[in-house]
């Protein structure tokens, strides 16, 4: 049944606030306190209802902010996991290149890694790419 605003005085409401029957003879929709709709409620009830709505909106905004933060953190974690997988794969290849340089140059592992880093910076090439070159060619 659609909710239609009725004027209690025009409908012949009694002093308690109960609405008179509609012209068709059906009883009007009345809540437990005898008020027809929210505009017929006392001002205190309307204020409480408005306060409840504001509280619900505030909780929803707080929940949305938390959800946005969690989405951002999830994206950052996925990016970090992807970078770590690449680093794990290239770390082994760099270790192989360091071993090749240790044998060819007769130096320690720290010195071989320093040589690899120096050539990487001088050529402006990523260390992992230079390590692949060393593995395939055996030279810098």
C-alpha cells in the first residue's frame, strides 16, 4: 500500500492522534503510537531518526575509508611480492655471474660483485642484465 500524506484535521483525527477511516472505509496506515507517518511524529522522534541516519552515514564513511586503505595496502603488497619474485630469480643469475668472474679474475666474491656493480653503473645497465651477459659470454 503506498504511503500517502494525509492531513489529520481534514481526515477528522481525534485528539489522541488516531486517523479516521479513509473514505473507502479502509483504515489508514498507522504505527504503534497512533501516528500516520513520520511527518506526524513528535519533533523528538524526528530528531532521533535524523540522528540515527547521520550515525549510519558516518559509520558507512568510516567503513569506506578503511576499505579504501585496505585496497591500497593490498595493491602495494601485490606489487612488492611481484618485485620480490623477480629479485629472487635474478639473484641466482647474479650469483652465477659472480662465480664466473671469481674464476676468471682470481678475486673474492665481494670483489667480483664490486666489479660487476662498477661495470653496471658505468654502462648504465641493470645488474641483472649485465649478469646475463657475463653468464653467456664469460666476459664483461
